């Protein structure tokens, strides 16, 4: 066996399992779901080809589709900057040399370990209209509380507030980025009379801009796929609120897709939704990368 | 063959051996089936009556040593998903809990048991079932479920709260107006020391209550063939309006979103219109909760309109042991088994059991007015057997009803918008294609 054939054998041997896994568990299901998106399929009876009818229904008739797009976009636009900004602020604070730094870092990271479902249940109790902790506290001050979780105006803001609590992962990534900023730059700028704000604006932020960009991209992708938080939130409200309720005010795209797929077994419709989401995420990521050239600075 | 290639072959063989070894070790842990014994699987929703069902399974196995029953408990919220997923994987259980509300949804993999029911009609006591239940057991004249228990919409009320407010208890002659008058008299605003009482709960989030009013006002959700939504009719809108005005005009139900959690159990709600028989067990476990039931108040057009729904057992269409599964289904629905469930707090689907309970002397658990509950049978209406009924009601109609309760839509707009959206859905997803 010559060297080239031997190299080829090793190549296939090492990439083969991963490639096989990708083909069986990613590529094939994706292509199959593309086919399903053109069919009416309820899992148990044979699929029926219906052309683009699923897409037409989603775009023009489905009462939930555009609402779920709207809810998800609002969440993304509000939550991602707050989450990234909050994580950055925490990382900046935890990057300072204070006593018990390790302890504080652990404490602030801790909520990220908790499952989102547990968060949703606990926050559900806090924000409950009748007898909830927040309204009870407000009533002590003579303020009549609101139906936080059961009114369409407040349910989404409550969910956004809930999601901000778990900022541990982006915070840790920011911390890593902050620690790679050369100390000499700060020392030199201090000697030149730069204040804290100037150092942050002209040294820290430009140098960690790739990290900010990474967290932003991951945050956007994550927010477009939110599911567990919204699902657990509705379940925690009891039977009076349907998943995505009240009045579809927390009907995230991912939750809507799940309901179509596993609540009602409209696999064709759910597949169409999944492909639309995929296309949107690709578009938004491409846009992010294009836009990032203006403000992200790489060392090389 | 190069040394490298040999070592690759060696490692591949080692991995293969390890995989086969692990598979064999795992596989061999399963106890071998007893010779001559048939194993059947039985899927159930987790229930407080779990001990009762496990006792039933043990008694059945004792009676039929040739059959081994494997029970699988599934949480309520995952039940239908689990069944459909099992159907897709070709691993359906032999016997599963099914109800007339879901039968259209599960029909593609449910066995038509008409032949078994008619063959063993005498043995199962088909005539012993209330006629309304027997009707609900069938779909297009065919039997798919053998019934074990049921739900019936009733008027539930807290006797202590009625006494304290000096309001006479509900009678069978009550109308919507009486409900309003009593509800208002029972409502007690919250103060610093008193969490207050609402005259009536308002069931939100599903059709449990508002569909009663729609029907009692002469409306209906769909045409009989299920092809068109009728919530935009004048009658349906009257029903929706009453549902809304319980709070917004008459003030005896909590505003949307402020319904007290477990209000009836916590004695913060004096009445429930509709309710669910499954909760009787919970009510009776609450010390001091003195409750009873009455016929639903009459609507402007008719008394009928409350829901009658039943649940029992179905055999999967792919079961390899339908006869054994059928034996278990018969065992679980025999009068003694139904009586055991009724005793824990439920309504009987069998006449003989109902009569025995009512004749029984000595103290009886709540509700006392079982006569009214059984009278309500003839006013109960099953929900339409539309293959997408649950989805349509929860996903399309309910969000509009939610908006109405929040004052963002009028009942007229709610009916009109909901009907339009439902009809678009039916047109797109009807099994016969777009209309």
C-alpha cells in the first residue's frame, strides 16, 4: 500500500464515523424534513404531497405563525442586547481584583446551571396575579398588583426578565476575553491620563469585540430558538393558560413549531416552519458577519 | 497486508466485539418469557387511583395466569404524544386508555372492536351502560372504546359559602339569571383580613365553560359534518357574551388572569359551572370542604349543552394479542371495577352501579345530590368528533376568547374572527384537501 492510499485510509477511518453520523442523523433528517414540508403528514398515516400549501398556509392563513414570528423578534431585539450587556457588565465587575473573587464568580454563574424549566416555575410563582410574591409585596405598599403572567401585555416582559437571570455562560466567555487584554495597554493609558470610561471605550471594548460578536451571534441564534422557557412558563400557569398563552402573547416560534409537530402532529407544517427558521437564522448570521466588519477588530 | 492495516482491523474487531458483548449483556437481563404465557402492554395516564389499577392488574393475572400484564404509566401532558410516537415507531401498546374526546385523533391506530363488543355484549353488560354512554362509545356506528369512567358538566357549589351568605342553594330550576343573582350575592370583595370570595369561577384556557353557554344559547361550534365553524352565529355570540359578562358586567367572576388558584378547594370561589368529575377525589380529600352538585342552570334556549365525555380502553390496530387485550379491557370495565372507581369519588357509567350507590344506606361521600348528577346525563352533549377538534379549539379559537376576556375583542368580533380562522384551517387541512 503506497503512502497516499494509506493516508486516505486513515482519513476515512477517522472522518468516517463522524461523516456517517452527520449523514444519518443530520443530513438525511434535514432532507427528509424538506420533503415533509411539502406534504401533509401526521406520522401514522402515509404522507400526502401537497406542494407549497404548508408554506402558503403559514404565510397567509395561519393565525399563529406571524404572531410567533413577532413574539420571537421582540424577544430577540429586547433580550439579546440586555443579556449581552448585562453579562459584559458582570464580567467587568468580576474582572476586578476583589476579595473572594472565586466565590462571587461561582455565585453569579450558579443560575446558569439551573434548568430553564425550574426558573420558569419559580418565576411563575413570583409573578402570579393572585397570591404571587411580587403582588403580595406590592400590596404591602398599598399598590394593586397586575396580572403579570396572565395578561398579554406583561407575560412577555416577565419572560424576558426571567431569561436575563441566567447570564453565566456569556459572562464566563467575556471574562476569558477580558483576561486576554494586555495589562500594559491599561497601564500606558493610565499614564496618559485616560479615565475608566476612556479605557473601557478605547481599549477594552475594541479588544474584546470578537468576544462580544461571538456572544451576540450565539445570543441571537439562541433567542430565535427559545422553547423550554416559554413551554415551562405556560405549564407552570396551570390549565388556564395554553402553551404560548395568554392570547398567544408568549407563543415563541420554537414553541409554535413544537406544538405543530408534537402537540398536533402536523409534521409537514412543522417541517416548513423549521426550514423557514433555518433560512432566517442563516440570513441573520450572514448579515451579522457582514455588519461585524465595521466594528469587530481581530488581532491579525 | 501492512502492519498499520492489521492494527486497524484489530481495533475494529475489538470494538465490534465490545458492542456485541454489551448488547448481549443488556439483552440477557430481560427475564425470559414464561412458556405458554402471553405478555400484553397497557398504557395509562398517571392518576391518584394508581394503586387501584395495579390491584386490578394483579387480580387479572391471578384469574388469567396465561397472561402477563405490563403497565406503563405516562404523565397526562405527554400521553397523546407518547401514543402517536409509539404508533410511528410501530411499538403501540396492546391496550391503552382512550376517550371520546380524543378518539378521532387516535383513530388511525385504534382497532374497531365492534365485533368483540357485539360478540360479548351480554358478558360485558352492554345494556347496563347508560344509553348516553353507549352512544358516546361509538363513532359512526362502530365501537372503538369500552368505557370505564366519565365526565359530565355540572354546577358545583360550596354549601358553607351559600349558608354564610344567606343564599338558598341552587335548584334544578335555576336559569342563567338565578346564577347571576346568587353569584353576586355570594361575591365578597377582598379586604386586608379577608381574601374575599368570587360567586363563580370562570374556566379559562379551554372550552370547558364557554362552550356550555354557546350551546345553551342555541349555538354550536361546528356544523354536524364538522366542515364549518359556527361560532359567528348570533346564538353562539350570546353564549360568549354571557361568559364574558360574568365578570365584566355582573361582577361575580374574577377578571381575566385573576382567577384564584384552586379557588373552589380553597373556598374562594362559591360555584363552578362545568367542572370535572375527576376532581371529586381532590375535593373530598379537603377537610371541611362541604360541596355538592346540581343540574346546570338553564340557558335562554335550552338546558342541554354541558359536556358528556367518557374514557375507557381501546385496543391498538397493530396489537398481536387483541383477544388477551380484550379480556383485560372487559375485566377493567366490569361492574365491580367501575364500582371501585365510583367509591373513590366518581360517576358511574353503568346503571347497576349507579343504582347500588344511590340505594346504599348510611353516610355517603360528597356530592350528596347524585340524583341531579345522573339526571344531567340526558342534557350532556358529546364534543364534536372532528379529527382536529382539540387543536382547533385550543390553538385557533381560544386565543381569540382570551382576547375577548381581556376586553380587546367584543363577543361579536371574537365569534367572527374565530370562525373565519377555523374555516381557513379546515379548508387547508381537511382530509379531502381544500374545499
